[in-house]
């Protein structure tokens, strides 16, 4: 699949720490994080982003306290039901990637309804990774187009089993800013940093490329 748009992937980290710093429950951090998702989706197309992939819930997140997992799943379902009409109006096609067999049937129905309602939208493709493990996706052959830029908020600097295949040549951008505080200017800053980098994909600028047998390729 040839790609003529930017594919930006985001690991939106720091919701819980954002809430703790304000002496508020972690659920408040997740709700604030949902608002940050909305802001990012709204401004993405203006920056030439045609595909946006967000790490909403990893397969490892099942190890979190059961009450927090229930809250996250409830918030996700509410997000889908509350944002579907807006996505249709703004031309955002939603796809949920990851396993569905461990999700509640009610949530799966909400996912399917949102995907069906937004199927014809073509301004932005929004992938939400839920119960997602890249190693599992690679094993099943469920891959996305190559990622151009990976953004991780919250100060951590690792991929955490997210789009490992797709990020083979991605530019990586890490910021200490926690996800609920991430907004349009921060996205613009990350993209400016990306556009300022030289992406060589193993090549040397100005050099004549070689064939696989070590001979110079004719131009």
C-alpha cells in the first residue's frame, strides 16, 4: 500500500500521573486524556496527517486493578457513542485494532457501530489500539502502513509493544508533557521537529546506490 500522507502514532502516557499531581482520582486523568484525544483528532488533518493511530489500551493493561480497567472500558465505550456523530461530520474514519474476544459484548457492539457509521469517511483515518500487542498483531499479520512519526508523552522513552513492525523507520519524539496537557501547539512542535530531520533510510545523500551484489547501480 503506497502512502501519500503522514502516519502519526501516539502513545498517550501520563493520565494517572496527571491526576495524582492534582490530588484527583485516576479516572479524572483518563477523562482528561479523552479530551486530549478529541483535540488531537480535530487538528491532525490541518498538519497533513492522514492516519492517526493511538494506543488506547495495551494487552498488558489487563494487569491493572480491575476497577481501573472497568473504568477505562466504560470511558472508551462512552467515547465511541459520544464521538461517532462528530467523526462522521468531520470525515474521520474510525477503526479499532487489537483483540476483541476479551472485550465486553456491549463494547464490541459499540465498536462495530462506530466503524460502520464512519466507513465512508476519508479526511482522517483514526486507529484506536485496544487490547493491542504488536507482537501478537505481527503473528496474525494484522499490520498498518508504515509510521512516519511516533510521539510518546509522559516522559517515558520506549515503544511498549506498540507498532513494532510499522515503526521500523519511524522518527521518534518523546516529551515530558503528560497526555492530558498535550494540545495543538504541542502537536505542531512535534511535527516541526519531524520535518526538520533528514530521513535517509540507510542511504548516504548524493552517493550512487549499489546493487545487492556490490556493483554500482546504473542511473
